[in-house]
């Protein structure tokens, strides 16, 4: 199945790897093993965009949310300065499927349940991708991932989207401090949902704000929770929400 909600950028030139290595949350040298899931952050450590880095010969492709791609291209171009790189939009189409990757495709590094991603016209599979995301508590850009998101609260360590040994990148200081000096008091988690509530509905527990309910499927959902207030009797408009799931 082809995904029109994705766009693919191409980074080319002799400085491509080092250029991206100094910007994104993951270790770009891992491209020798397949896809690299990563994010670009603000200097304050908040989310700007998440994407897959894709090896393509001497070039690196960026598989990004189509709605975020223009701003991502602009931001990367701003950081380019004197680096010997070129960044351009491509007309490549992303395909996705379940199971083992076909020739030329790559396993999704976030979770095996998400199958593979292809960029060379591989025929994809029809699947309920939201159901799979909910089953593995995997956030999506512009839904669970927002400009207020800190990536560790969104599970990026579990999703193989951040590397704590690679050295500096934009937003690294805040991310490292959250990793080593604090216990996460808020974050995304899977919840049980009885009934239905709109994406973005406020969660309350004993009359106090406890978080936000996002994508739902099959009686489960992804929620952003204040863990000190999360309970087995939360409300989100017409739904009863329980944590832990």
C-alpha cells in the first residue's frame, strides 16, 4: 500500500552523514544496518518532526510526514551553512507492508509489529495501521506528537529513536538531563477505553485533569498521562478510560 501522507527528501553531498549526525536524535552511522528512526528537536528539547533516515547509495533519504516535510526542508536548509550537502524534495512514494521486508525494503525499526517500509515501488499491504500503532503504543506526528512533546515522554527510547552515546545534536542537553536526572512523571501509555471519545479529549480522574486521550482502536487507546493522577476510573467525555491497560 502506498502512503500519500508521506514525503521523501534526499540529502546528498560529501558531508551528508556528518551534517545529519549533528542534528538528529539518533546515530546516523546505524544506516549501515537499515532504517534509522530519529527526530529533529528545538534547542529547548521539544519535538519538531520525526522521520526515518534511509540509506540510498551515497545519499540519505528522509521519509517524513508530508505535512511536516516543507518546514523540515526549510529547517535543514537553515542549518546547512557551509556544509557540502544538498537537500531536495523527491517524487519517491513510500509503501508499507506486514511481515518480512521484500527485496529493497527495510524493517520498521520502531517495532516488528509495523512490518516494513519500501521506496522503490514495492507493492504494499492493506492494514489497519492505527490498530497496530495502538497495540504497540506508537505515536504519530500531529496526533500524539505535538510541538509540546518531549521525545522521552513519547517513548522514543523504547522505539529506537534516540541514542545517548552519539554525542551532541540539537536539543541533546535537555533530552540527556531527562534521561539521567529525572523520573518521568508524564508520558504516553496504552489505556483501556470503554465507549468512544474524540481524539484529543481531556482525561479526568476524581475531577482533576489527568491527561489527554488520542488514537483508539479495539477497546484500547494511546493517552498522554500524568502518572500521579492516572487511575482505573478516568473519564474522557463519553468514555471510561483505565490505566494500566
